C-alpha cells in the first residue's frame, strides 16, 4: 500500500512539474492590440489574434513574435536643411503610423520603427531642400502631404500605414527673423497710412460737397456761423471775442443748380480739375453780370 501511495505521489509531482515548467510556458496571452507571428523552425507558420494560444518553444520548434498594432507617434528632431534659395533652416516633424500587416513588419524589415524614422527624415530633407523658404512657411500642409505620399510607397512593403505627418517646428536664422519682423511692421504701417489717407480723402469730399451746397443756398453760411457761436457759448469758463464781417458772406458767388450738380459729380469722381473749371466759369459769369458802380 505504501508503495502504491509513493508511486501516486511521484506521478502527481511529475504532473505538477510538467504543468508548471513544461505546459504553462507554452501558453501565451495575446493582448487585444497585438498580433502574434508564429515561426516554426524559423519559417513562418501562422498569425494569431488576441486571446490564448499555445506555442512550443522547446528546441526552437516554435517562436512567437508579438507586434503592437496601436498607433505610434515619433518626433523627428529638427533637421538642418539648405533650402532652394540658399537659406539654412531647421525643420522638425511628428509622424503618426501603425502596423497593418504583422507578417510584413516582422519578415519584411529588420526594425520597422528605426527604418520608418530614417525614411521620413530623408524624404523630409529632400523635399525641403527643393523648396524655397516662402513655400515652406506658407504651405506646410502641402509639404507634409508630399512627404507622406513618398514615405507610404516604401513603408507599405513593411506592413506600415502612415496616418499623419505634421510639420510642427521651423527654425529660421535670427537675422532672417528680424528681417521678416521689420517687413511685417512696414506692411502694417503701409496699411495704416492707406486707411488714414482714404479717410482724409472721404472727409475732404464731404467737406467740399458741404461747401458747394452752402454756397448755393442763401443764408446757409450765416446759419452755420450762428450755429458755431451757439456751440461755443456753451462753455461758461471761457470768453471768446468774435469779429463779424460787415459784409455778409452770402454776397459771394452763388452757383446755379446745374453747375452744383456737375461739381458734386466731380467731387465723387475726385476730378479736381473739373471742380476748378466750373468754379472759374461761375466766378467769370458772376463778374461779367455784376453791376458797375
């Protein structure tokens, strides 16, 4: 009885040893975001998905290689590049990619991460080197799209997919930065001067129209003088002496309605010569028709 019990205990211990040290190491867990590539005697056998799988690693019979299929982002440090117009700049980028074919990623390339980084760096330097500085600064998305198209042609053979490439850093020489800042300031000053001069031109047109209309309406200038006096009189802390002419301002040249219309049209068009010609004609007519004293 003792011999039978000893044999049973020995068999149990052998079974436990087999389970713990032989069978359990053969059980592999593949995570949801992973793919497993199984090689048998060094040759591709199968691809396993997420879950439990059994691999016999003894004597090199089977080998499991895990491949992460999640999106990976790697940053390309700023690369010093000479542009087409001979300006030395530094360009950096961020690349987002993922593994779409685990078999190609394992069997088609030795290290797909390092190869993808090197390939993107080379293509980025090549495209930036054939573009001028203004194109690089103004068309980042187009350059990034061209880099992506060229890189995808090669990484497809490695089982990779480029999701996005972003050019996030462009470093210019300090003297170029100062020159661009001065140009931007000069451009803003030019726009401000244009706006101010346009406002002054519009105001001068309105003042000219008002002067023409007032000269055609009897008593208009006199009413304007009285309105100005009323506005000044509201200030109680000041004394203002106004010298009024003995002769009314309404005794000047009065324009007829037709000539007023012509002058207003000339003001809208900015035709100074036409305004002067009509005014001179009116003054000449007034002088001719004036009674001789």
